[in-house]
C-alpha cells in the first residue's frame, strides 16, 4: 500500500479545506444576517428612530427591499456582496463598498503590520528564553512577557502617544495622510498603533514559542538527534524548531483576529479613519447596513486567515498531507 | 584489547545515586547483554556513556572507547564521538524519529553533521544504509516520512541512522520491547548480522533473558544501579551465582501451579462474530471502507477453563474483548454468556457476570478516588449493594493479598504490581465466574508478573473462576492456559489445547509466531521449569 | 505543600482588587456619583489619594467601584463559558467521531470567527450598549474556549482503562463524564478559567473604552481611560491609575494561573510519579 503524500492527496486536502472555508463563510453570513435583520423587528423603523412618520418608514422599507421574503433578502445581500455591492449607506447616501474599502486600507494593513512586528519580536525572544531555560535571561523574559500580556493595548497606545508624540515629538499624535498621498508618512503614522497592538501579542507569542520549543525538546526524536552527534543547538534548530511551529501557527492565526479587533479599538486613540470609526459611527447613527457589511468583512478576514493557517499546517506537518 | 572499558562508573542525579561502581569491558565484534528489571540502571548506563544523562547528573569513574575517555568531555568532543564512534537506538520507534522530516534526510544527517559527506553523497550513503537494514529503494524511497512506516520499519530506520557512519559500537536500549514478536525476531536477526558481518560491537539492553540468550556472548545482570553478576553468557546462565540472577531466571520461566478441571458446559459462546469499524462515519468527508476488525470468530469457553487468546497488535483481540464485555455492538453473529446474549444493551445483572482486568496499572484507576470506591465501582451493577460495601471490599482486597486498611488510600500510594492486585480485586468484588484478563500482566516486570500469575492461578482454584486470557506474550499464555486461540487479521486461525498447540502448531502463522518467540535454550533452563504444573 | 511564589504573589495582587471591589459596596472615600466641579482635576494628594477627574469625582473611589464592574463582568462571562462550553466539550468527547462531535466542533469554529469585539458590535447594534451586552459578548466568546479545553482533556481520558472499567461496571456515558472525566479535567479548567478571567477583564476594559460596555454613571476602568484621553497631556493621573489597576489585576490573575498550573497540571505530576516500573511490556 502506498501512503506517500501525492499531488492528489495535497489537492484533496486543499479542496476539503476550501470547502470548509466556504461553509464557514456561509454560516457566518447567516448568523450576521439573522442578528441584524431578524432580531430587532423592523430594521427600517429601528434605523429611523421613534419619531419617524409611517411614510418615511415605508419608503425606507421599499428602498431596503424589506418587503420581500427573508430568504430572498438574504440571497440578495449575499449575491450583492459577491459582486462587490454591499448596499447603500443610509446616513452617507453612498455605496457601502466605497465607504468600507477606503477604511479597510487602514485597518487591515495595521493588523498585518502589528502581526509582523509581533512575530519578529516574539520568535527570537521565545527562542532565547527556551535556549536559556531557567537562567536569568529566561526568568527576565518570562517576567517581562507576563507584564506585556497584562497591558491593555489601547492604554499602552495612550502612553506611547504621551511619550513619543507629545513629549518627544517623534511621531504625530494621530491622523492619517493616505497611502496615495505619502506612503512613508502613512506607514509612520501606523507605527505607534502597530507597536501598541504588537507588544501584548508578542508577549503571548513569545511564551507560546518558548513552551512549544521546550515541549519539543523533550521529545524522543531530539534524543535521537543528540545520539547522532548533534549539539543541543543543532538539535534545536534542525529538529525542534519546525515541530514547535505547529502550535505557534495556531496562536498566530488566532492573534490575527485579535489584532484586527484591536486595530478597530486603537484607531480611536490615534484618530485613524479606519473600519472601527466607521462601525462605531454606524452604530450611533443606526446605519445597520454599514455595520452588517463591516462585520461581515471582519469575519471574512478572520476565516480567511484561519484557512491560510490550515494550509500552512500541511506545509509544516507532512502527516496532515498523507492520510486524510 | 577491549573496545570499551568502563571502570567504577557511578552516577547520581541531584544527589540520589543511580549507578554505583559499574565496570565492564566490551571487545570488538562482541554482543554484550545488559539485563535487569526496570529501574535497575540499564538505560542510565547507556546514557552515561553517550553523555546524554539528564541535567543535574553527576558522573564519576572512567569509561574509555579505544583508549579515548568518554566521561566529562566538553559538548563539542562528545558530539564528535556520538553517532560516529558510538551509535544508539531506543525503545520507542514510534516517537524516536522526527515526524516532519523524511527518513533519507534523517539518516543522511548523521553523515552531514559529522562533516563526513556533502548532502548528495550523504543521501547516497543513506540509501545504502537503508538497503542494508532491509528497506529497499523501490518500497522505501528516501522521501518517505516516518508516519508512513510501521513500528518495525521505523526501528530499521533508527538502526540505519545509528550505523550510518559504521560506528564501532552500537548501543540498543530495549530495541524490540515495543514490537510484535515476529518483528522482534527480524530486528534481532538484523542486529546479529550487523555484528557478524560488519564487525560492530553491540551492547543490548533488555529486560528479557530469552532475548539476550539468543544473541549475547557476555552478559551483565543489574539491580539497583549495580552489576551483580557478569561474565560469558553460558557461565552466568549455568551458574547463576547471584540471588538476583536466580530470581530473574525463576520469574522468567515461571509457571504457576494450576489445577486443570475438565468441564464441558460452555459459559461463553462466540458465534460468527463480526465487528466492522466504519471510518466513513468518523469524519464528515471521508469515503474509507469499513474495517473488519473481527471477522467470523467462533469459539466457546467452558466452565473452569483458562482460555488463551494470542495475536499480535492490530489482530483484533482488543476489539473482540470489547465486544465480549458488551461495550461494542457486533455487526454479525452473536455472543452469549451463561446462555444469555451479550451486547451494549444487556441488563446489569448480565453485565455483572463478566468482569475484566486491563493492562495498564497506571491508567486503570481514577486517581481522585480512594481504593474503596474504586474496588466497589462494579456494585453499580447490583440493586442493593450499599449494605456491606466496606466488608466486601475488605474481603476482596484480602483475597488478592492486600490488607483491608488499604481501602482508604489513594491509588498513587501503590506500586504497579499492587495496582494490578487492586484491579483484580475490583474484578472479583461481584464474585463473577468469568474474568477477562486483557494483557493483564504485560506491563509488569518479570518478578512481579510471576507473583500475579500465581495469584491468578490461586484465585481460579479458590473461586472456580474461568479466565479468558488475552495476550501477545506466548510464554505467559503457555504457562497459564488450558486451551489457546490464535488470532490473525480478525480471524481465529488455529485453536487447540495449549501444550499440543505449542508443541505441534499446524497453521503456518502459529508456527511463525512460536518460532519468533525468543526462548531460553533448554539446556540452560533450570530443572524445575520443565515440570509444568498439572497438579 | 509549598505554594509557588507566582501563585502567592498573584493571589495577593488579585485579592487586593477583589477586596476593593467588595469594600466598595459598603464604603468608598467619596461618593462616585456626586459631581464637585470646584474640585475638578486635582492631582493626587492627601485628600484625594489618586486625584480627581474633570467632574471632581475621586479617582480612588472610582477605581474601587470600577473593580466591581470589571470583576463582575469577567466572572459572569467565565461562568457563561464554563456552563455552556464544558458540557458541550464533554458531550463532544463522549460521542467522539459522531455527528454530535462534528456539529459541536464546527459550531465552535464558527464562534471563533467572531472575536468578542465583533459580537459586542453586533449586540450593541441591535440592543444598544450596556454592561450586560459586554458580559454576553465575552461570555459567548468563552464558550468555544472551554468546549475545546474540555473536549481535548476528556478525549485523552476516554482512552484510559478506568473509563473502560466504569463502562464494564455498567455506567453510562453521561455518568462517566461527570464521575470520572470532569473531576480529572478540573485542573485544566481552573487554569484556563484564570486565563479567561484575565482576558475578560481586558476585553471589558476595551469594550467600555469604545463605549460598548458599561454606561455612565457606572464607573468602569475602560471608560475612565476613554474620558482621560483628551486631558492626558495636562492630567496624566487620569490615565495612569485606571491603567495600573487593569495591569495589576490582569497580572495577578495570570500569575495565579501560572502558579495553579504548576501545582495542578497532571502532566507535570504524572511524569514524576510514573517513572519506575514503566518500560517493559
């Protein structure tokens, strides 16, 4: 019997993952649709508030397509999104897709920027802590990360603003020039928020990295490698690192969703015109269509990242490719 | 001229002595067996020579390989010796290879880290070594991953990577303990041929006297961190000067005194039993065919009989056990105990008639319960059992050689052997007539195993118990059963009275199994071991 | 038994804030709902230990009452996670490989796609902001966390012989789940509980900061920080004290979690216990 990972097996794995990715999206869209459109009763009157005249409500109902059946409305919403049409914002009177896409170009780059910073910081720190297990360096790192986890990122962001913007004037305290106007300045204006987001997550990641490495270092195959004549350091690099990546990847996948959520919160500290501002304005102005679409996009990003992490697992771990 | 010379090797870990004054010599081309029970210091001796002792270990004494000292070397120097001068293989092949790297890569790495070859040369040599250990290129290309190989094949890869640089000394620490007997025989043959054809010296560490008797020239017997007896194999086996050696021999050959009661009334009948595992239900999107773990099995167990069921791992004996205990349904045929059908929905009164003892003395008990509650758990099957619970538990504990006071202790206060006694007490508490012993002595050291076998024989006599004795260990089955079933790939391939089946196996698989089982040579056996008890 | 330093230090830190929260029901230095504009933005001093805010309210008193909000939200959210997640995880493990397991695990994956902030946004969009919504949002997010921990812990126990022995003793899966499985995964759940507790406090602070959590006049650390933001350059004490309160509470809980793991984790204990008599089979 031939159990070797073949191209069909890899293809099969990817297809299965892709299928489950699509199913998750469908399920998530149903949940979001149900919460926003079904539970509060009549969205039109809810959006217009208590004092709206029946005529206005009826007009809005017509405009929102609320007079057709639930299923039709759902299908309409989904097929619209597939074509890039997210409906029209009630307050701004412009297509939601326009509103959202401009904001997305701040929130998503910010989350990715933070993820990069967090990874670049956490990997070496976790590695050093694992290699110096029990020594003062390790104890110091563990203490520092313990503190890093406990710091709320938005508060840390406020402290960064006080120090680097208000006192030292190295950065501006907020605002965003726009990618097309000035790329480097835009990147610079995302740097403090990214640091604020990254530090707590880097603390978590470094701890996971360390414990995962220590776990793998205790495995039998490390003893085998040492019996072959590898030094501790060689065994760590050649055998422990890749195996230790499996749980680290899981955490990184989850962190992306935290970072995205964190980005939305931290935009408030830096007055960044990102998705978060849009969503919170949408909530206060009862612009449900904007909230619904923005939330769907956030959830899409989270599910898509988890799908990528699943594929990465298969790259790291051949056991996932071989047998199904 | 000795290859390896060890003088007064002592090891302590955080002040606790682990090895004391261990001395021995190994000559080129010699197989040196180290035997002893668990905790005797066998593995620690090997790890000390390799410089792989756990952190906090302090070593004293001398060890030299061809005049070069091994102990207390700086990391760089010992790394240059490991893998190049001394190769080592371990007990657990399933976890000893890195799961994310190919086998070719892992064998070639030995050559690369020692700077003996560049990558492409190393892969070429890795290919030769894999061929040498019986993994030919057409079935085992270099880009295979460990999870695609069986335990025996993985152990061959381990050997290939240990001999990649043709070291002068190979240390094998219980290399076959985790393997089936037929695989064990193949691995031992391979190790033997490496010594004979390639002139390598081998240190073979094992708990199994029969394994060393088959392969070693010299042996050392260890107990509590010391070598208590050593010398040429024949001399040690014949003279047995040390009490530890005598004890090991007696336990290895132990056959409990048993009464054979001839009855004809069947109490357990298995007819055309079929158990299909259907993996297609296990996962949402897979289309795998169902697996027939038990296929048309028919047999019966008579009152007072000790019936053995032997087979290698994966043959379906565990599945059959679970069906007999009424834990899993059958897809065909039926099982009857005491004339009444057995199955997941059988009434409690029926379930109470068959009890069981499992293999793992550590996993068999809820660590949060006291012994009294553990032993009394089967009372759940009775209507009004709470009346004299403590008296019954005390009685059961005493009948397995423990005392009644033990019932208020927690399970972690007991040794492996004692735990297995408690497991037997739990099986006895309802006074069943049939007990299933599922590898019940397999996890125990030989001396403890002998005591438990005696206890089982004694209990069988006192309470007119019948046993269904399931095991992969033919020696143990031979010593305690009246009749044996041999199972392979879900089917019973041969059945017959124990002595007859062992001396005259008819099915090729039975012959293969018996031939593969290592035995102490008859001329080295102690005299009393031949008189098998039919008192 | 000697307790780990981390556990002691963590318990002291967290205990301090728990005590502050409890005492605040009976007594606070100043009433937190009384505005005193004349005394606004006082720096820390003898009268107002941590200073006053822009309405002249005593920061120290607000932090005491804020501890109440934070801890209450986190406790209830962890409670929701445990109460729903653990039975689901146990059920999935008991029916491992079955349809129920598949449904529960896929449902978990789905909830994981909604970070607690997103759940809070959805709920707030529909029902308006409140502390209750924060509790529900964090609680829902905790459900799959506990379901996973319970399931993976239970799965490893279901392979053990004592569970098989209980089945031979005629016990059903539900009974076994509660008698044998739950007590033996309690360690894992307690450790995870402290982690989720600290995450809950951070999440509550974040939600309150963006206005999706506790509403005025209920004091909450997150909203105190939001209010302080515009005044941070001339009244930094408004931002520092609530921030320290969050950091120290979360730090205390995390240290407790670490310490509890050291004394409770069965993996660490078993390794020590089962060294002798293991190898031969």
